[in-house]
C-alpha cells in the first residue's frame, strides 16, 4: 500500500498503526483482518457509499480546498499543510462520507425507514403520561418554536 493511502486510512479512524496491529493480533483467532485500507474499501463497495478525502490542517482548523487550495500553511494556526512542503503528502486528511447517499441507503431499507419515521407518526399519550421523549413538555415547546437561521425565520 502506498504511504499516502496508508496515511489517509489511519486518519479515517484516528487509530495509530500500533493499536490497529494489536487489534489484528488479538482477534486473529476470530477473523482475518488484512489491513485497515482493505476493510474500509470493502465497506465502501458493499454499501455503495464512497468516502471523499480532503487535505486539512493538522489541527483541523481548515480544509485546504477551494479558497485555501493554494496555501502552504494554515491561515488560522500557521502550521504547514504538507510534510516537508511536498504537496503530495498532506499532514492530515479529512474523510467525508457524503450525506445524500447515506440517507438514500437508510431509506431504501424498509425496516430502517420505518424506524426513521417513528417520530413523524408518533401520537402523544392522551393521558399526559410520559411514555416517550416526544411526550415531554420541552419537545412540545420545541415543536411550536420557529427555526431561525441567519436572522431569517423559517416556516418550520
């Protein structure tokens, strides 16, 4: 596995190589864990949801894309973006799993879809007993409160 790919895979879970190798050794009698990359790749293939990787500040201040793509150091903390200023080896990588494909996969499963819509179909207990989080006074107040984003009140 090439070094940058191994680096990206480590960043997905924040698991150091030593800890991953200890886990592989500890569970070798139960399953074969070839590599973190192969496990991540298999999950992506099975689920159909492919992660996207972005170079980011080693302290997670910013992502080096769009307006920061030409930077060689973080505009917030001043840390260098890349190992030895080599733009092919970022010091840290952010793994983004796109939201829309994840939601599509969740709602494609009838059982999971029913569970996700539970709150939408929930009927409050007429007796006033609290049987669910949705029966609480705080939730009832929140349902009557308009959402405001950037000073603009939304219709829900």
